[in-house]
C-alpha cells in the first residue's frame, strides 16, 4: 500500500514529495504521503463510507482488465482507515495535499498458541 501511495505521488506531481510513518494510538500505524499537487483524487476527497471496503471490492472485480489506476483502490481495500486533505498555501512553508492510511494491529487472539 505504501508503494502505491508513493507511486501515485511520483506520477501525479512535478514537485517534491515526502512519506512519513508513525505509530498512533492503540498500536495503529499511519503512513502519509505529501506532494505538491493540491488535487485530491477520489475517493480520498471524501471520508470513507461504512461499506467502502465492499464497494471497493465490487469496483475491483468490475475492472479486472485495468492495467493502471488501481493503486488507491488497493489502499481502500486493505487499509483500516484512510483519507486526504489539501494543505493551505504557505502553511509551515508547504502546500499541496496529504494522503494517508492506517493499519490496525491484528487482534491478540491471532497470536495465541493453542495449548
């Protein structure tokens, strides 16, 4: 998923880009990618819907012949949460957009060993 987000930034901006990874509450991991293009691609321009993963899976199965343009679709299917927002011109010396996704740790039961 990180590769898809970085590739998206590389292909769709002419300026610099940056990726950050950080741990946030409850053991979640957030990966964010900033670039200088202020246009937020759909569906990252809206909050995730309740059944977005199901909609994304349906979209993927309908487009099995596509050879490009499915990177953010992969992120929608695999991430636990995702989003994007525009950065104001000159705010802290940067502008453009920031796209991000989060991964939650697996439940503890996944690591239990049967006795």
